[in-house]
C-alpha cells in the first residue's frame, strides 16, 4: 500500500501527535508499505528542518513561513495540492489524517477529487471538551462545526480511548469507529533498573520514588496530585515525588504552601532519549489527570513494568483496564492519597502490579497499533474493491 499521512504538526515539535505519526510511518515502512508524511512548515524558515530521529519515510512540508497563512487557508490549500501532485505521479491507496481538524479537511478535499478513502485519527483534544477547564478545540464554534463535518465525511475514524469513542458518537459520526489506542516504542523502554533520577537529585537508594511525567497543564491535575502526596502518612517521610515536564517549575508555590520542599522535585523537560531511564528510576507512576485523550506516558510506564496510580478521568483509566494499576477518583485528593499510600507501604503489591503492568503494556506496542491500522486499511480497500466490482457487473 501507498499511505499518505497528513498531519498539522510534526517533528522536531515534540508531542503525542508528532511521535504517533513518526512511529506509524516507520512501522508501515517496516512492513513493506510506502509512507509519506505531509505536514505544515513552521512560520520561520524555508530551510530543511532536521528530524531528531532517523526516518526512512519522506517528509513533505507545506506552507509559506509567514504569520497568518494558516488562518487564511493558504497552508491547507498548499498541502492539498502537494498530496494531489504526488498522487498524480503515483497513486495513493489511503489517506491517514491526524487529527479531526484541518488535516482531515485536507484529506476530504483530496477525496472529492480522487475518490481515495480517508481514515482519520483523533488526538483527544479535537473532540473532547471540558468547559470548566477551558479544554477542547470544539469550544471554538468554528472548530466544532469542522469536527462534526469531518466525522461525517471520512470512511473510518480511529478512537484512542473509550471516552473519545463516546464523544465521537455524540457528534453524530457516520464513519466506522475503530478502537485503536496510542502506542509506545516498546523495545526502547525495555531497560533494567536505573538510578538516573536518584543520581541527578542526590537521593539515596532508600525510600519510594513516585513519578509523574508530562507538561504542566490544568488538565493534568498536578496541583491535586501534590495535595494528595502531601496527605501520604508521615511514616513515609522518606518517599519522594518527582514531576518531569515542561513548566513544572510553576508548581513551586504549591510545593512551598504544602511544606514539601526536599520531598517534591520539579524537573523541566528531559531529553526524549533519557525518558526510559527516568521511568526505570521510579517505584510508582502517578497520573492525577482530570482528562486525557489517551496518555502515552501511561503506556510508557506500563512498558517499564511500573505499578501505576491512575485517576478514573476520561481517557486516563483505559491504560489500567488490563492490569498494573490502582484507580483513584479524579480530582479526589483523599482517594489519590489512599492509593499512593497503599503502594508506598506494600513492596510485594508493587512487584505484583509491576508484572501485570509489563504484560499489559504489550497491547500498546507501536507494531501492534500499526497492524491494527493496516488491517483497517486493507478491510476498507477490500470492501471498496468489491463495491466497484459489483457495480461493474451491474
């Protein structure tokens, strides 16, 4: 198959969508398919942009590096033209669009010209809304209309969690929904125990290390997580809580308010290559999130065999459905504190949950995720082929 992946953003910008497109394109190539990534050009330069990874797929950047080109629709038009130009030289078999905003509208524009099937994958924020947190693209009426139109035009839409599926259904989606979560580069996270965090923070080997990973955003619920850790019984005074992610230093006033200096450690973004060691340095992974599409850090923690404390927030608890986690009530400081204390106090339970977590993580290996998408593509192409054949016979 020849697969065009259409994305509104890509590496070296680092985030869930960018890594997802990279790993899927890489897995498609490994299986003997052809993959090309069509993405936007940052509003800064026409120069080639080096990727932080070795890529065997082609990256086509579209747009004019001037402010406002996206809002005027110029970038979208140029991307659609680039996909059509490549199609004229050698036809695509399927368009795989990431996310349900303008990348999917690009794919549907190409579909109208060529009849090519379009598979769209949600990122969570494109369909979920939490008005009280100001979270969700669809809080903008224009983007809400776009998402509703797009889920009625694509052939298949990939849902990354049960909560996202519910949101897709509420939008009146007429496309077939396939339940395929986000993944993790599983092999890259199969290291042994590490002292990476303890070495950098000057901590000894005693005491339990609780870890959260991800940018500081209101939806992550980090303030509630800190308040939960503050309630962990005093007998666990040698337990430490490390938060790794962009802008976590902004939580310092909360740390001082709770008198957690010396026990809570805030680290800004860590290079991606070091993230597996960060996870392997910890004893417990803690995600106090209030809402997620699908948190890739959960899958990463599971892949490292870390016992987890996850909240039951939309899109968050799915990672614990196959074992390896205690589930606390989202936003409930007492519930989260109780789950943390249970794991901190019980090494045997941590080991048992860690083994469950590692087994469960295989569900999220990118090779497994890619196979599920390829099966969806093949089923779609097969059904369309039968439809054409039946029409021809008629």
